[in-house]
């Protein structure tokens, strides 16, 4: 066997064809790339007051010794943001607020004429308590159910004398439901003028003390042996007995629902 024959029998190495590297497929102009975004947290549900509306509410609370009620005027784009506190003619007492029917009709007509919808002016009921506790009384609960029970949604808000608040949002559509929500003052909004003269005129025109008003002031405190501004038990009882049966029952219901008014640890009546 010759060398040439041996070499001819040696297998030849065959080069495998190389596969070209994968190239990115260009996206078509009409197929935009999907961008994954982190979902935003749902907005916080809270009843928010503008500084001016809050200041007016405090002024009305402290101007007398009775409850005061009114409506919250809400922002068009945020129905839980109160831009104004508006009162109408009402009979008030230590444990009740009663709006005059004619005054309610006039208020609704004026708000509609101003271009507002009912959800902007007739869904948030604001009222104050002359005591420290903002917890709704039995009368408050009955009023909220009777007056606002047919609305799609409504809010009952109570402001106590010491600054404590209570707000409950209720839905009356679908399965319904309700819950207590926080209360905030939005100091990010512009603070409008505090026109005390105009506010006092509104108060004197609309807030009418009824038979259940107990003026626990110097009227009951000028006799010997009593501190100025105090009251006598006999005077208190005479005032209670002089009330109408309906007003008297309101007071008894309030005392039953709010033991903070008469518990022993309370040295003085909170009103």
C-alpha cells in the first residue's frame, strides 16, 4: 500500500455551517410597546373641609349653647370636599335641630338656580353638639334615616364642643352599606375671609332657640351661695317641666343615648 492510498482512506473533516445569531425583530409602527405600570392606590375616602368652611362651622358652634344644623356645599369634582357651610331657618335646642319646611324649599330652589345638582348641596348634613361628645343621638339617627334614607348616598357629620368629630357615609343603592370615615381640614386650599359680621347676621336670622333651650348662664346663677354662671337645681327642673311633651322626650332620649352627660366622673354638665 502506498502512502497516497493510505491518505485517501483517511476521513475528511466536514465543517458544519454556522447558524447566524438571532436578530431582534423590529416592532411595527402600529404596534406600540406595552408598558407595565404600578397600579395607583385608591384615593382615601375622607370628609374634607376648606379652611373657610371649617372656620364658619366652628363660629356657629360656639356662638350659642344649642345644636346648630346646616348643609355642606360640596365641590363639583369632589363630592366629599366641603367648600361652604350653609344654614337655613331652624328651631334648635340642646338635643335637636328642626328645619322649617319652607326654608328647605327655598334653599333647594336657590341652589338649583345657582347651577348646582342635589348631590352637591343636599347630601351632607352637618350639625354641632353643645356637649363634648360628637356621637349621634337617637334623634340624630332617626333624622338621618327619615330625611336621607332615600338618597343614593348621604353623610351625617357631628362636631362636638371640644373639637371631636364624627362622620358616617351611607350608601342606599345596591346592597347598601355605611361606615365611619375620617374628617380632615384641607389647608392646601386658599383660606378665604372670615366675615364674622355676615356670619352672625346669618346665625341670628336662622337659628331660633325652641322650648328645649336651657340657658345655663347667669340667668340661673345670681342667687347667694352659687358661683356666677352656675344654675340652681330647682330652676333646671322648672325649665324642664315647662317644656312641651315632645321636647321633654327629646331630652330624655338624649340622656339615655349619651351617658357621658350624667356619669359620675363628669364634674359638670358638658353644655
